């Protein structure tokens, strides 16, 4: 039986998450650029690029985007009008790039926490490996406390374009947020998917990043750079540099 992330990020995923806004991604990226302070042409890797919302917004800098899902990479390529981005399939636990290949890595919109604790630490080690010394990293992650406080157990909506009914059931089990997605088509066909993300707090990242050779320089709770507050912030956004 395959792991959930090998089956959940397919064609249906693009319908389930159709509501995610490309214009918003551009605004988020502009704020990130203020953090990174990198000149145009810097070598940047978007790890877990998905449909490419953020990577396409950054295409003037000649980014690479990597994701495990071929359907999502196909969708990303369809939005890459300038063809500046090098899209590649790969596993973030074993990035298909040489050491010191990039000036910056970004991991956005909670594209982290999919694996076991050790494998998630391996992702951080891989980010450090492909970064040059002094290179910049950004991890945009959920705020575990906010997720626990605001979790909506059930939701249902209809996708206007397909007529699909999309039902989502959310629980938290042993510090893992679990989502079961059920799709019911107009013909009555049902398909089911699962998503699981570990709920790591800041102290876990502080220790794991240091062990990987990544030094934190700034922590924010939103894309506008607002300081992180565990009890109130929507996000946990960490930036820093490779030792």
C-alpha cells in the first residue's frame, strides 16, 4: 500500500484546491522577497512546489521547482508562460541536485511534515546540502497551536465546474492533523483521499534546524513579517541561513 502523499496529489487534488488564489501567491512572494534580499538571477529551489503558484510568481529569478507529483508538475508547467523555471520530479528527502547548488531554498504553504520525524529531519539536511554556505532558507509552515484551536471537524462544498461534492473530515491524532477527503461525482462515484501533517512547534524546528546546519535569523507569524505569537499567529514562517 502506498503512502498517502503518493496518491493524494493527483488530478483530483487540483479540483479540491481550486480555490487557492494565484494573485494571493504573488502578493505572498513579494513579501518573501523582502526577507530574502536576493538579486535577480539567484539560484533558488522551491521544494514541494505543487501546482507552482509561488514558483511561477518568482519566475524572473530563474527558479527550479521540484515536486513528487507528476500531475501537479504538469499543471505548474502550464502556468509557466516564460519557461524560465526548470521543473523536476523528485523526493524532498533525496533532492536530485549536487551539493551547494542553490543560493536559496523555499518550502511554502506547509509543504513539510508529511513523513516520520526522522524523514522530516532528513528533508532539512537535504535543504542544507543543496544550499551554498550562507545561502538563505525559508520554511512557511502552519502554526500548530492555531490549528488545534480553530480546527473545523467537518465541511462540505460543491465544485461549480464539475458538480462534485467535496467533503472533508479533520481530526488531530497524536500531534498529527489528519484530513479525509471524500469526492462524490454527479454519477454517484466516490473517491477518498487522506492527508497527514505533523504538528511541529517552534522548539522542534529550532533544534532540528540547528542539527541540520541551518541557522534561524527571523521568525514571523504572517507573510507581512508580523512577529510570531504561538497563541495567535496564523503561520509559523522561519527564515535563516546555511552555516
